[in-house]
């Protein structure tokens, strides 16, 4: 089971593609949610704008939870000047 976590615009985009997601106002809120729900999901897609702020914490989670996948996806808010194929990115990660 997977979930998309991040800013409202990135999460909304993934929801349009059929993903479960939750938006946050800041990286701290996202990290707290992540810790509380680590046992529920296997794959976490995290918007790059928040992932950058919590790089150290994400690296620690990756090391402590080798059976979980944490993927940084380009934030819609950061990539307005270039096109990103989000569906292709997801297919690469999930093998679809």
C-alpha cells in the first residue's frame, strides 16, 4: 500500500491519478504523520520541497526500515518551469 505526502498541489495531482494522499503545511507535520503511520504503508512518495527539509530524518528511516520505500517526487510547486511525467516516475518505482 502506498501514500503520497507533501504540499497540497503535489498531493492533489497524485490524487487525480488515483493515489491515496495527505497534504501538510510543513515538513514537521509530515514527519510526525509518517512516524505514526509507518506500519500502515510500504511505499511513501514525499514531495521534494518537504523531503529536502527532512533529509536526515528520511535517511534514518530508510536505514531502520529496509522493507519500506521512501521516494522523493518532484514538487509541483518547485517544477513549474519544466515538465515532469509523474505517471512515468510512479511506474518506474512501482514497476507498472
